[in-house]
C-alpha cells in the first residue's frame, strides 16, 4: 500500500466541497436556532407540535428542531423517497416514517402540520408533490423552514466540476486501454502507467480525482492484486460506484435549478417570507439559502 501511495504521490485529497461543508456546519446551528426559536416563541403555539421533515434523510433537520424545542412534545413525520437511516436522539418525540416503499403512503394521510422543515431536500421533489405538501398538509398557521440548494452556490458549481472530472476518469481512452490489459493480466508496469495517467487527469481537474476517493479505490485494488498475486484487476465495482456518484451529483444540480421554481410556487400560494439568510463559506461564497416562510 505504501509503495502504490508513494508512486501516486497525491498532494491533496480534500475537495473544496469537503472544506465548504466543514465551515458551513460550524454555522449551521445558528441558523436553525434562530428559525426554531422564532417558531417556538409564538404565543399561540400548541403544546403538541406536528412537524413534517421533507426529504428527511438521516434526520438532521428533525434533530435541530428537537434540540431547540426541548420543552415541547413533537410528533415528527419523516418523508423521503429513498430508504434512509433516520435517527432522533430524543425518544420523547413520536416519529412516523414515510420512506422508501412507504413514500406514497404519505399522500393518503390526512395530517396537518404546524412546522414543515427541510435540509437540502424539498427541492428534490417534483413541483406537483411540493405544491401538495404546501397546501394540503398545513394548518391555518404553519411555519416553513428550508435550507436549500442554490444554482449559483459554490456547492452547485463544484458539483458540476466534479461531474466533469469523474466523467473524464470514466471515459479516458488511455485509462480504458490500460484497464482492458489489467483486467486480464495484472502487471506492475501497467499499473504504474495507469497511476501516471490518473495523476495527469487529477492535476488537470484541481485534485478532484484524489478528493472524491478514486485514487484510493485504484491503489487499494492494485495492492490487493500484488499481495494476492492476482492475475487480473476488477474495475467493475469502482466504475459502478462512480457512475452512481455522478448520478447523485447530477440530482443535486437539478435540485438547485428547481429552487427558484419552488420559491415562485411559495409566493403563488400565499406563503409569506419571514426571514432569508445566506450560508456562506469562509471566503464569503454562497453555500445555500436558508428560508423561513409563514402562512
């Protein structure tokens, strides 16, 4: 492993997305605390709060609500098209999940929500689904808290560059030619040539090949071939992993483009913009838009 890592001699494994996330998360709580405290201090708030977490993922947004409303009983509904590992530390709250195969079951429910939240999620839904959520499942006074992708954000721009970098790795003629030979007959000299070409692509793409983990995958495969005296390399899993990765990044880029349409819909159905903040990185570049609406 040391030999191949030394040969690769990568200088930077961190993508700008990783660095952005670290900084943004350091300010993340502040935005949620401001929004949730504003909601919880309304004079007519109910003791049992109905909260919908849209595209809930692992429950990041729900956890923020729980953290900043410690004295309230909250009935959460987690909604996500994917099968997710949602977790909430406070067991005093009730949680109902509509995820994976149960996603569409939500739209047969008749619940009304006092608080609708989303952390990088609601913009992934279709505009028709969003319209239903914002009209059919809300009470007379509902607060909406959304941390949203933005088409002009550093995250979106970096995703596009990362897609280009990974596509170059997947489709480079020189790498494909070497892969064909390594698949059938692993040779140290061919592996060296592969890493040399990979480094060229990495340098040309601002270290994104190393940053998103491709180099580690390749090095690990070469190490295994050498240690086990294997006569072939298995690139299929690596290729599938990064094809899926591109698809996820493409979904994020499309979601960011949907944000403007979602904001227009919110205005059309009469949601009032309460606060609007921008989450930025240490250089002042936009990461996301943090929006609070009220009905």
